[in-house]
C-alpha cells in the first residue's frame, strides 16, 4: 500500500508492519503494535550508525534508505538499498555484535521500529514468523554474495549498468515507464557501483552518448534496457 508520508500514523504503520507476518496471533499483534514507534527522517539523516549497539528492528514505510559501510580512505560503499515495506537493521542483534553498517535516508522517509527484545519474544513462540525472518536474511545473503562478485570482477561499465538495473528492480520507474523513480547524486551512484565519482560521471556520459540512457540532472531515463543488460552481463 502506498501512502503519503504525512498520513502515516501509528495505526497505519502497525497495519503495514503486521501485514508482513500473517501468522501472528492477536496477542502477538497487540504486543508488536504496543511497542511500535514511528519516526520521520530527513534526506541524509542517519537511522543507525556503524558500531552502534543494535536494539531495534526497522521497517521502511515510505521513502528510500541506503545501507552503507565505511571503506578504505573514508569512502563509503553502499551495500544495499531498502524499499517499502521492508525490515532492516536486525542482523547485528542476532549476531550479538555491533552494527557493521550505517543506514541513512536517501530522501525524506518514514520508518517504524520495534524493540528487538519484543521481536525475539514473538519469534520464540511463532515458528512461521521465525522462518520468514530467516528467509529474508537468506535472500539478503544471496544478494550480497552476487554483488560482491560483480563489484570485484566486473569492469566499470558493467558495474554501472548493473547499478542502474539494480535501482530499477528495487525502486521501479516513474509513470513514463523509463525514468528511475530514485534520483541519486553522482557520489551515491559511484558508491553503489564501487567506483570513483569521476569515473561514474564519465561512464554515465558515455552511456548517454551511446543512447543507452538519457540524463536530466539527477534523473536517469533508461532508453535501451536490452543493451544495458548486455553491458551488465558482459562485465
């Protein structure tokens, strides 16, 4: 369900979060709802930071969130993006470790949170919910494995083409059916593609010259998706 950020109150937020786990009993639904908190984050606001002690399971209700990690020389690497309505920020709690990443809003976003102690309590009494959480973690691990190989073995053109298609898959397109519905800075696009900002700018310009994409400020319009896929696969 798509709703305007200002219309997301606790009741609406609880409905969206609880819909993730249809197997919850009424008492479990009440427990989660009673402990649910809704926060609004401005663009570039930090939701949690690397080395923080994990205490919440987060749910993106509206907006866009990037999960990044500090790299060599202080350069950030975007390791994944979060889309509505998805849970995030809970891996470190189960690992009994501090956060190894930072979550930051790409744009103004609404995020719900539930204490991990409450989530764990419900999981212990609801095997189906536990399986869903494990399944989500497993999917993320598989995606992480794929991206690790692609970002280390593909050349710059392949990495950037993959990043554009990755954003399309995760956030979709605008009403024209071609323009990415997320507007990234060149730095963010570089951090997502594991390259320098200058390389990202040059490669974007090359893609535009080859009529694979069209660029309008931060807007990227996919012109030839088939060819973009070939570039991504060729690496």
